[in-house]
């Protein structure tokens, strides 16, 4: 929900701990970057939308406040010890706000107040060492600055919502910095939500149902389950790392989840056996490719006895562990590396026994770059309590990493942007739900999802990679089903085309047009001409973004090492080409322009007079097409028709309408071609 606060590019940069040129680069590179509202020459953004975007794309950003507050948060997380102490301090302020505020008002030394109060809160919550970092070196380092930040500018303790946001930002910053040297990953929020929804019983959870995560990490999956369930769950989490155990406990308490319903323990989940928890759902994002001593797998261990032991790689051990802790009729969602689907030897034997028991419901291959802080490709296993009958049913395979599934550019280690993760998550959810309700009649999109009989999978090499299994030739029944779906989609597009208004333009829009040379407008200071310069560039640099000949049209940016920003948003960039000039409107607030490109900057008076940048770019593209070799002509000689503002608005609307028509026509052409090929292929089977 928006708080109504508007901030400038510079304030966004301060919020993120970056430079304004970096923020401008994000605007041009990411389709999902929040749209700003132009006020004169400045663009203002909704602060809440910016914070949400930073959480997904830059989880290590400062993110608490611009200027001094942001710098203070950055200082609080200056070392691992300081970050842990800062998190504990925020947790303390959430759990005991009144006691903390009252103690601070007395005027006692803040370090003594916090140390004593942390012991008191630990006793109240029956959680020894919950706030222990405050009593160590890190606490001494951050308490003074942390107290100033918690109190805010008015001397009052920050509202709970602000404190919760502060905790999450500090945790993200800590996770990002640690991932560089520990190899830890973090489950993206959209993927965690999807996992929880896919293991939720059809009738929903009942109060008291157990949800278990054997590799709980920071507790994100359990928090997602608590939010989704709508009832009080018993949340169990195991974690081998003591610092993560503490953080998971803190995080759940900060989120307001009752401590009576939460049990986070320091346990080696693959170590000594425990009794089954009888969980209604298991959700797990364990360490990928964890290597262990093969001697630790004992065939008599009840966790591995049913499916067999694995080798040095523990991926399938996490799968078996999830099944061991499920109650009857329950489901699990486990993330592993893709290698767990096709490695030979002992792991192939385990996969065969999992199939034979009917424990695998679906396998979903996710796009590269899905996870945060790692580029390792992930696979989501949907598991169910084993079937009493041999060779039960089919297994659903989804290849969510296909290039044409959802247009996106993956960014290894940064996760999928919302523009890609939202539609992808929805299609996976819709596909699984439809297949569960009617496995034989579900319309599975070709190239995206495919179901295979368990007997067929067991008769092969027990390789379960969706990339291969989804792409196997489709049968006639599936082709007919896809053709029916494609015909309905085509009919929808045709109805949409008929609903578009017919393009109209009146004669009076042209009667008052007057022609003027660009050179004259430049002389009259109505238009500024910017010439590109020779710039030393390097891919992946960290300086000013550069627009050059290599990027023209698709607006891919490189970076200059030593260049001053020249361009502004809405400048019209011009590239000399054989046959004339080609132009487009810049969407970057600060960038350098490389020769031989030039740019035109329209002054406010000219825009108010009816000539906007988009219309000027279109006119240049049309007017210069018949000129021949562009190098023989100067942009100053171009004759530009000037229109009164109402007429210019009419022309702009016409051009926008035609652009929508063009886009829809392209979709119609693709839909017709797909329907034609499906019908012919089905007839040929």
C-alpha cells in the first residue's frame, strides 16, 4: 500500500545507497521499475513502490530512509557482528516497545538498558540467546547509533510497521553480504509463496496442522505458510547453523507469529534420526549439492530404508527426508539442483523407487537465475505420501525455463523480476491445479507441461529432467486439445481487434501546419543539439551509462569509464544510417552519447506549442527515409511540420492507435499460424 510519499531520482539513489546515474540506468534496463510522475523536468516516484522494487532487485540496498538515516542503517550493518546486533536491537524494540521506551526515558546509559532488557525479554519468551549479539562486541558497536535511529526525529520509538520493515532490510543486507563467502542462497518471495500454495490441502489447513522446514534458514518459508494458512499452524523448523536458528526465531517473532506455535531448533537434519513429525506439509529449500560422507547413509535408517541411500550428494536425501515427515494425504515441496534429476548410479536407483512408490507428483524446472545470490538452476519437486498401489498414475513435468514461456532476461544471482515471476508463478499454479483436478482432461500447454505414465518413466533410464520430457512428441489427443484452446484464444484476439476504435484523422489537423527547419529552432534556442563524443567504454563498467551505435534501437547500455552525463530523459537520439536518419526517444535520465550519434532536446515552450519528443522522432524517421546516404545531410536541414497543440494531440492519438493495431495484428498472425500447424499436425497422426 502506498504511503503517498513522492521522492526524486536523487532520493531514490540515497535510499538504495547508489548514485543517481545508477538509478537512471535501472529505469531503462528494467521493465518493472516503478513508473514516475513527471513534474516539469523532474520525475517523482512513489516511495513504497521503490522500496518493494529494491527488495526484489537490490535486497542489499539501504532501504530504510534517504540521507542520514540511510547512512546510519548502512553503518549499523558494517560488519557481521554489527549486523546481528542491529537485528537483535530492532527485534527487542518490536517485542518490548513500551519497556524499552520507558527505560530509555530514565536517562540510564543505553547500553546498560539494552543489555538488561534483552535478558528480561529472553526469559519472557523462553528463548535463551535470542538477543545475545547485543551483549557482545557488535552490541557495543551499534547500540548508540541504533537507538538514535529507533527513536526517530521526534524522539519517539518508531511505529511497529517501520520497525518490521527495518528488520527485513537489515536482514536482506546481511544475507547479501554473507552469500558472497558462505554460498548461502535465499528463497525468492514469489517462489516461497508458490511452494506453500502447491502443498496446501484442497480444503485448506486446519488449526494445529504441522508445517515443517528441515532447512529453515531465516524462516521465510514458514512465515509464508503462516500468512497463507489463515489459521494457527504449528510451525517446526530445523537448522544446523546457530546464527540462522536465532535469526529465524527473531524473524517469526517480529512478524507477529505466536511463539506458542513456533519451534525452531538447532538440528542436523541429515544426522541422527528423529521420529516423524506427521506434518501436513513440508516446504524446504536445502543447501544445493551438499557433499557428505557416503558412510553416513545407513540402510536401516527409517528415513532412507524405503527408497535407498544416495552417494556423496545429499539432494535426494532431502527429498526422502521430506516424505518421511509427512502424514497421510499430505504434500511436500522441495527445491534441489537439476543434477538430482539425471545423475546415474545410486541416485538413479533412488529415483526409481520414488516413482515406484508414487511419491513424485510433479517436477518443475525453473529458469536459470531464479534464486537470489546464486545462478544454480533449480528444480521444484512436488511430493505426496506414497501410494499403496504399484506404478500409480502419471507424473506431471513442467519446463518453466523455456525461452518463449515468458519474455524475460534472467539475472543470475538477482532472481526474476516481478514482470516475469508473476506470470510464471500464475501459469505454474494454474497448470498444476488443472492437472490435479482432471489428470486426463487437463489442457497442458505444449512445450510447457506434459504428463507421463510412471510405468513409461520406469522403463527408461529414470532421468526426470523436464527439459527433455516436456519436449517429447505429443500424441493426437493432446494436439486436438491444444488446437481447441488455440482456436478459443484466436477468437478472443479477433474480438479484441473489433473492439478497437477505428483510426480517424480530420483534414483540419493539417491545415494549420507550418514548416520550419530544425536549424532555425536550434538558433532560436528552442531546440538544443547535442553531439556525441568519442568515449572510452568497457562492458560491465561502473561509470556513466553510454548510448552508442552498438545499442541503437534496443537501448542496451554499456558504461563509460571517464565521461560526463549529457543526455536527459525525452531527448531525441538520432543515428545516421544509409537511407536517412533513424531516431528514438531516450528514457534514461543521465547518460553519455557516443559519436556518431546526435541528440535533440526540446525546450518546454516548444513542447507546449505542440511538438513532443515522440512525434519528432516519428517525423525524423519518415522524413529522412528518401534522403539517400545520411552522411551527406545535416539534421539542421530537416524541415519539421509544426502543428497547434490540439492538432498535434490528434496526430499523436492516431499514431498510438495504429501502434496498438500493429501489435494486435502481430499477435493475430502468430495465433493463426499456431492453430493452423496444430490442426495439420493432429490430422497427420
